[in-house]
C-alpha cells in the first residue's frame, strides 16, 4: 500500500501558503497603485520660496492638480546645504505620499564637496525623473575688452591673475562650473561668492567683478540693459533659448558640461507600480504646451527621462564635480 510522506505533504502546503501570500502581496501593491493617491502628497523643497527648485515644484504640482485633481503640499525646508529637506525625505514613509524636489547640488555636488553627508542616493532614494535642465552662462561686464571665450583666454595670458568671477555661493553648481572652465582652459580666475544669483549678476553689471557664472533668467534683464554681455554656455550643447550662444567646447575648452537640473525623487522602498504611476503622470504633465512655455521662458530644457537614465546622469555628474572639487581644492563653507 502506497503512503504519502507527511514531510512532503507539509512542504507542499507550506509552498502553497507562500505562493498565496505572494499573490496577495502583489494584488495589494497593485490595488495600492490603482488607488494612489487618496490623500495629499507632500513635496519637500530644500530651498526658500522663489528659487528655481521651488518654482519648478509649484509649476508641476499646480498643473498636475489641474489635470488630475491630485492634491499637493509644497513644503519648503531650506538650510543646511539641502541636508534638512533631503534627510527628512529619506526618513519618510515609503508610501509615495512624501516626495522630494531637488537639484544638482544635493545629489551631484554635495557628495564630492562634503566629507560626510547624512544621505546616499542609491541607499535612500528612487529617482523618478528629471523635470528640467537649465544651462548656465559665463557672462561679463559690458566694458571688459573681450567678447568670446578665445578672447578671454588671450586677455588672461596678457594680464594673468586679473580675472574674477561671481557665483551664487561657494560650493554651488555655478561655482564648480566656473572652476571647471578655469581648469580646462588654463585661465586663472578668482572666485567671488555672493548670497544668491541676483547679487552675483548685479556684481557683474556694476563692474565689481568682470565675470559671472549665472542662470539664464537672472542675467536677461542686465543683458537687455546693455550692462552685461554673454560670453557663452557652460554646457556641451547650445541652448534652444538662444542658439547664438556658443559653448565652451566649441571654443576649444574640452569636457566642460555643467547645467543645473531639477528632479523628482521618492524615498527608497516606494512600490514600483506607484513610482510608475507618478512617472507616467509627471511626464504627461511636462508635455503640456503651457508647462513647456513656462520652462522655456526660463531657458530650461524639458526633462522626462526614465528613472534609470536619470540615475546614470546623476552618477556621471557626481563623478565630474568630484574631480573639479579635488583639482580646484574647493572646501565647503
């Protein structure tokens, strides 16, 4: 008479139980994504209202509310080189109801600038997508005796050690872009930090410094007034905002490719279907003509890249900026 091994029977039952549990979990995650969101979504911003990251967050969330009826709370938590907001986001529940809007500084610059930071991209976050990518400009006071990268380099060779450039602050992506230009061109430039983009551009307009590395929106009024002129871009490709602006690469300054991107992140562990739903609706929102017009008015290129491509971009930028920090001996303040 054939008998069944009780251990085999028990193992089969255990396996069936595990399979049932996994199915229930998968169904639960799918249902969670389908029901998402059923309450307001917090978007943490590491800067005060009015800056590029804050404005980006508000443009995106307002349009998503208009399109979808989703409710958002944009919460500004400035200070600590972005550590306050980023750390708070990292420690938030992994349910998709707390997101982070951050820029190049938090994830591409800070890791190479500070010996220790209280968060790590791969450990603590899931990049969702880049929202926008804004080139920076090297600009000059209108009275300086050069108009191009080549003429600037020739002028510095004739009068070494005389050039200075402004930025919105030590350790900012603008600062690193300026140092990158100096390293690759062989031009020596003294960095003069200011507290924000507006005073950095004003210093160029007044002649307090000859040069500045600044964002497009901050400099346009001064260019229009004739007090500041554009030398060129710190990016590898020309800007669609003004295709006449040359790049440093075109002037024979290799490798330089610095821009200020803004991206959306979620804490690590948010279910993949929820991430996919956020990504889908964000990218659809970025395709709206009125949204594109608002970003284009600030000189920004639209994002929308995949999470994997965005993560690769961050990693590449972080390595490049780390090299600049080390070669230029930049120290955090």
